[in-house]
C-alpha cells in the first residue's frame, strides 16, 4: 500500500543551533551506512564537495538568511529504485523551476528497505542571480510541496501500471473514521522490545513564520499516558480482541508445526482439538500465566514477553 508522508522544515542562519548546520545535515543524510544514491541539481552531488559548497553559500549569506529547506519524503514501495530516482528528480526540478539548487539522498536499503524514503535539500537561490526562485519561505509553501508530491507520485505509479495511489488529505477528509497513527521509528520499537520504560517530557518548539507566538510547548505526558509509540499505534489499528485472536492463532500454528502438521491439513483432518485451541483463559492456564486485564491501558509482562518472541523470530 502506497503511503503518503512529507515533512518540511527549514534551516536559518540566525535560528540554527550552531554555524554550518546545513553542512552537518548533508553529512548525516549522505552517510555511507544509510545512503544508497545521491542526485543533485546545480550543486555538487559528492558529499564532501556538497558540504564545502553549502558552507561557502552560508558564509556569503546575510545574517538572517534562510539557508536551505529540508523535505523528507516517503517513497512508494511499489516502485523500483530507478523509478524512485526518476520520480524525485521530476519533483525536485518542478519545485525549483529548474533554477534553484537541490540534493536528494536516498535511504532504501538495509534497515530502510521496508521504509524507503529520500531526504531532499533545497537551496532556494538561483546560482546565477542569487535571487529566490520557488518561494519556500512564503506562506503556503508546504501545501504546494504536498500537492505537487501527490501529483508526481501518482503519475509515477500510473506510469508503472500500478493501481495504488497516495492521498495528501487527512483521514477525516477521506471519510476514514479512525485516528491517525504516529511515526514510530526504530529506536521506539527497540525500546519496547527491551522493556525500556517510556519517560515522556515537555518539549518546546519554535513556531513558523507568521505565528502569533515565537514558540509553543507540548506536554507529551498528557498524550501518550505512559504508552510507547508502537503501543499507541496498535491501539488505533486493532481492537484488543483482534490482538488476542492473533496471539492465539499464532499459538495454534506453533503447536501444529511441532506435531509436523500444517494448519490447513489439521483443519481438514478432523483431529481433536489441541490445548492451543481451547478458550482464551484455558490457553493462558497452559502457558502458566494469568489472563491479562481487559483494561486497554494495561500492558502485562506476558504481552511483552510474547512480543519479544515475535520480534526475535522476525529478525
């Protein structure tokens, strides 16, 4: 299923934490351990040369200049790497009007093979005239990015003969009643697997141009209520009954496998019910554990133990 995800942020000369933050960002997104391909337009594509170039540009900019814009895009998994490259090049050239500088770093292998994405850096300056080209600092620039990416990605999917499409609209606008999920990330998943305690905190963020106040404060303790990001998403994607039905189905498969019988053959054979096919409470008794509470906020040690087993098997 094609997924729509676009995140847009800027690096300013007066707002960055330290000088040459843009060059540090280029170094990070082009690191060899994650980056599989780099494309660029009107700036060097080689990592070291690109960092030197952006440092020179920053040193020549005025004190309050907008240095670069960062755009993080989820790539459709239905397309192959060459189609990804063509899609990103088309998007970057259209948004920069074929005049501003850009660099794209692809992350689509290794740990990112199931989550292919691209880091796009845009320098909204015409290298010849030094003037702005695509208005990345103007109000509504993010929505223009979102609309253009939806159009380009869907055109690429159609050209590839795929029926999947991405949609930039909210779930409510699409007529979907469930709450949106949040980004989990590898660190959050591994913390949950290792039983690391979730410690939420209050974070202050700087508001964008035109906002009434310079910053806003978000208390994440009120949102997650001690739950991890994966746990929050599970509560949205499935009911508790769905979760335990999946657990019991997995237990049946394991027992059939230990007997050397596939699940399809077992159902066709009419064999008597095994211990793993008993009711939920009986199954937990066989495992030597108490059935978990029906409270959706509770995450018992038995649930975590089973998830760790599933995680290790997948790895």
